[in-house]
C-alpha cells in the first residue's frame, strides 16, 4: 500500500461526503414537486399518457404500476433484440440476439442489473445500445429511486397506505434527475476522451505490425447514465477497463463519484423527508463504515499480492517503478489502489461496472466484492435500492432492540408490529434463498458444472458470485464462468427478476403498512435512531444477517482458497 | 423457436408478482393488529 493510493481513497471519501447534501437536496426537490424547470414537457407527457400526478396511489397500485411498466418495457426490449437484424442503425449488420441472451439481457437491464453475457461491440447494434439498453439505464434507475422515495413517504406520513404516484415519480426521476445529470456528465466524459460517434469501426496497425479493429460508437452518453444510475453495463466487453470508456484517471475518479452520488444523497433526502436529519446521517455513517472496511481489506489484500508469485521470484513490493502486489487482471493505468477502490465502490453500489477483473483478485481481495453484494447491496447501494435496503435493516434493528428491552418497537414514530416485520423478513430472506438455491443447483447439475472454467473453491466462487451479482442486481462478473448457455442465461435472467421485484414488493408493502400507522411521539422507551449505538447495532444486524446466510458458502469458496494459496495451491 | 417460451416465462413471472402483491396485502390485513387506515 502506498501513501498515494491512500490519499486517492481519502479524497474519494471526502468527495462522497461533500456531494451528499447537495445531491440530497436536489433529489428532495425533484420528488416533492417543487423543482419544475421542465414543467411544460412534464405536463405534455402526463397529458399524452393520461397520468394524474396528484393521484396518490395505494401501495398495491403503486406496485402494480411498477410491475406493469417493467413487464411491458422488458417485453419490448426482448422483441427489439430479437428483431435487431431488421432494424435501422445497424451499420455492421449485427444479427438478431439469441433468444436466451435476449431474455437475460432484457431482464438484466429492466432490473438495473446489466449482467452481460455478450460483448457489446460485437453483438449489439447502435439502435439496441441507445434505444433499448440506454432506455432501461434511465428508467430502471428512476424506478429504484421512486421506490425508495415511496418508502420514505410511507415512513414520513399517515396516508392510509397511499405512497405517491408511481408514474409521476418515474417521469420526474427521469426528466429532472437522470437526464440532465447524465447530459452534463457525458459532456465531461467526452472532454476526457470518451468517444461519442456513429462512425464505422477503425482498422489500425499496431506497433508490432498487426491489424486491429477498434470499435466505435455512442459511448459517452451511455457511460454517464451507466454510472449515475448504478447500472454498470458497458458499451464494450472490457467495460471501464476499456480506454474508450474510461480513458483517464479523472474519468475513473468521476465514474466512481457518480456511482455514489445519488445513493449517498438519498440518505440526506430521507432525513429531510422524515424530518430527522440526524437519522439520515446515521444511515450514511453505517454505509460509510462498511465501505471503509471493504476498501481497506481489498486494497490490503491486493497490495500484499500473491505469496506464490513472491515464492517464484516476482517482486511484489511496491517501488517507484513497480506497483508490486497483485497486478494480474488490472489496468496498469489505474494500478492497485484505484482497482481496489473501483471494485469496492461498484459492488457496494450495485453498479457492476468494472475497471479490473475481479476473478484475478487474490481470494481475500475477491471476497470483498462478493461480500459487498451479499450484504444486500445497501452500502450506499443501487440508486434507491440501497436506501430502501438500509431502511429495511433499520426496521429490523429497532425490532430487535425492542425485543431486548421488552417494548413495542418504534421506527421514526411508527410502531413496528408483526406485519411490518413479516415484510422486512420476506425482503431479507428472498435474497439469500435465490442466490443459494440457484448456486446449489448449479453446483450439482451437469448443465451448471459445464460452465465452470476453474476447479475447486475458485470455481464455486465464480458460481456464487454470478448468482449473487444477478440477484443483488449488481451485474459485475467474476469472470471464468461460461454463462452463454440456455441453462445459465435463463437462470441468471430469472435471478435478476426475483432479486429486483420479489424484494421490491414486500418493501412497498412495508411502505404502505407504515403509512397506515399514526405517528407517536418519542417516549422514554423509544430506541433512538440517531446515536452511535444505533449505528453499531445496525451494523451488527447487517453483518449477522449476511454472515449467517452466506458464511458457509464463503468458507467453501474464497476463504478456503485463501488458506490453500498459503500452501502454494492454485485453481 | 423458444421465443414463445421466454415470452410466456416473462408474463408468468410478472403475473406471479401481481399475485405476490395481493398475498402481501392479505398478510398485512391479518397482521394489522387493530390500527387501520385513518
């Protein structure tokens, strides 16, 4: 580890802290309806679509609207990908996307996952990239924030199960939040050297005299929303390790800052909405502690390197001319600190963009992204999903605290009783159930084992990572797993759908149930949710839930691989 | 060939989610413990 590396990590942490309040205030004004600089456009959309933005929907109607929009947009994308060969903006005559991949891709982008079993530059036409995938980048992100804001409304007010208007939230989030911010960020990316064109692919001669085809395309416009919306799907197969997607240290830093900006800001928005700003900061603090622990572990593990390399004479000590550590699978441009930081940020935030190959990390370095995902994508988390995941954990925390002292638990003045805890537990249990059942099935079925490229614990880690990534709606790949089969495309596609909607529904139900409760004033028996003790207890609940559900699988994967690495064994 | 299967699978999944919404609503009614809508 170097002072330079730590300095960059500290600067990133400071920027995350600095953007939290302005981003939070901006989001608050978007969703409370006071920010209307595109009012005429918004009104036209409402009129054309027959939407009454003042129609305060019951949580069941809100959920139904979200499901309807997702189902229709997913089917449209499926059909468009299957018809790609006949559609315009296809200068390289890309054929129809295979049925299994079209299903997986449509599901993956609809759910903000962006798991990709294809290479974008050789599979997708410009039309598919811009009108299907980029469309979902915007709308899936807007759906996530809408759901989080709906939960915040449920906590904040007493409205008989009414939590806002899904269609208005979707349009406001897209129109005022993601479109303008993505436009500005795309311009900055272009200034940094990210390409944005409809040009033909360029054939160049390398210094060795070989011919190489360089893919072109409208990359910057997709790159901006990919990071801001925590989508993560790359225009190119190499994702953010590709110099046309991520050309400079600044573009790398801005990408990471963009990934955390909205999820961090949402904690501030939540604090304002529930009129308890200190609670918003308490959630932020819990997220930050987990982020700091993750990046420290990943950086330490990668900078320490692989002892097998050291035993074979490879210099793993950092010097002025040698990065040392484990540079396998990393861009020399970014080095170890920025690779470890990017991997932590992208898996904390359910983004899934990568600037290094997580499969090539040391076992403990690779454990960090895996654990980040398995904790429920709530360390700042996906746009919206991070906040509502953390709120569900906060509800469980006050419930457990209430059990400890024998009083009816309250969360921000709302009594937490059996139906709220049922919804919270549904949310918590579905996630590991999907991951572990799908991984277990793949570990014994020949169709699952056929996709493995590595044996032993590393192979299990690849499988576990894949199902964790899709169910957590992260989308990053550990690599090493051949996912382009009917078995994996279908199962991974289903994993994205269950990981998104089977968790969103009980969360929206929780919002509705809380909005039916009257707010009671704090009493001597109320567990305060603004103190360091609350943060510690919240962290304990998150870690215990994660450890209890995933530790056995992690012990068989990265942990045993780490121990065997010390004995000189590789997989 | 398998297009129909994938389209039916998609529609089936979302139909399942709609049923899930109703199930959650029912669970909420059963566990309401007296405090209803205002």
